[in-house]
């Protein structure tokens, strides 16, 4: 469990009490921003997949409507890829323009791993918007804050003065565990818990805050899952894909929003009980996620990707 901090494990344990009590959620029944039930599952150690599809949309200030079933050929292709995987898969994807969807076991409980950090980022944005926190708040990294796992702050000389924006950026871009600890302490774990419990899907149209979050997600360091094959597609730019990964020994997850020539596509893929528990570039869970993402995008937008809506359009092609 190398990409979860002790604080996150304690938070997950707290939410697991709700799961063990038999509480269930079926948020896919409500497909509008007035839904309240689905975000309550976001930070649980095992959550239904469909809510995680929409968590990314909250950060991106998007909207959705009634979904449509995918073409039979895409559904067959996606299930064929999943059948070859040595482990379990849950997937939920939607084209927000056409409302086409494709799913695999979308109501199966899954482990979020570091995808939970999207919920922490959202709480930070809300606190900044309300004036409770500020991006230039000073946060001191101490030796006691440096924990093992993903990230780079573990290797920095401490004490080190950082800003909240710095720490959020490292938490998202590098999935840094030490940074996550600092953010949780600064925002308050109880506040993050409360936000997840009552999160509503409204008033998420603060463009400046959204741009800050999107910048972090566009420069995500881990690109070997959903972005792996997509960044080589026609029209791809450096800001076509915004994503957040999560990994444990037997888990590989990725949640992304992809700007395509045929609208915005949101893909949420969780692989678990993976036979391949290695940490190399060719890890099977990541390759499977990449294949699924490629199949979906090639079906829904054969013309390729596009620059993110509202971007200057001057970004270099991805990988150049």
C-alpha cells in the first residue's frame, strides 16, 4: 500500500465502518448535478465505481445528462480486453457531449487508492473559495512529515517552507504522500470528511479555481495508464488529458477527462485483485487500462483528441 499515507488509512478505516454497517449506494440512478448521495462514497476504502466518474467532473466544473448505451461493437471490444486481464476490472466511461456510456461492473465496490486525493483537492478549492484557506498559506515540511511511498518531498532537506498551492501541486502531480499529510493537516481531516459526506454538485463554476486544479491534473506525472496510447493520437496536445492515478500492490486505477474532437470524455477504470503485482512500466493493470481507454476513444472520437476547451491553442503536441 505504498501510495497511501497513514492519515489516509485512518480516514479509510473511519469510512469502512459505514460499509460494514450494510449501507449501500446506487448513485447512477441520479444523473444530474443536484445529486447528493454519490459523493459520500468517494473516500471510502471500497466505493461504487460510478461516483468516481463524476468526482473528476466536479473538479472540471462539467455537467451531464441522461446516458445512452454504447454501440454493441465497443461494448464487445471493451469486454474482450477485460476478459484477457488477470484480475478484476470495473469501468465507467461517458462522452459528455453524446451521452454514450460504456461500463463493466460499474456498481462493484473498488479501492480508490490515491484517487482519493481528488476529494482532498476539491476540499482545498472550496476552502480557498470561501477564504478559509489561501493558495499562498505557508506550510512547513518537517522531518516528521516525510513518509515513505510515492512522491519526492521525502528526499528534501527539512524543515522546508512551502505554500498550500505548492503542496497541492506535488500531491496531485507526483501523488506525493508527504504532501498529502501536509494538506490533510492544513485543511483538517474532519473538514475533508464533512465535505465528502455533504458534497453537493452545484456552484462549481469558479473558473479561476478550476484552472488551478486543471493545471495540476494536466501535468500529472504518471502517464502509463489512460494517457499511454492517447497522447500519440492525432490532435493531442499537452493539455488534452487531465487524470489522477491510484496504485496499490494488487490495484491500478486511473480516472481521466479527455478532450476529443467529438466532445469531452470521462473514463474511470479500476483494476484490482491483479495477479501482476509488479511496479514496472509494463505492469498488466496499467496496460489493460491503457487498452480500454484507447478502444473507447477510437470508437467515440476516431478523429482524435483536441486541445482543452478554452485553452489558447498554442500548446505543443504531446510528447514534443
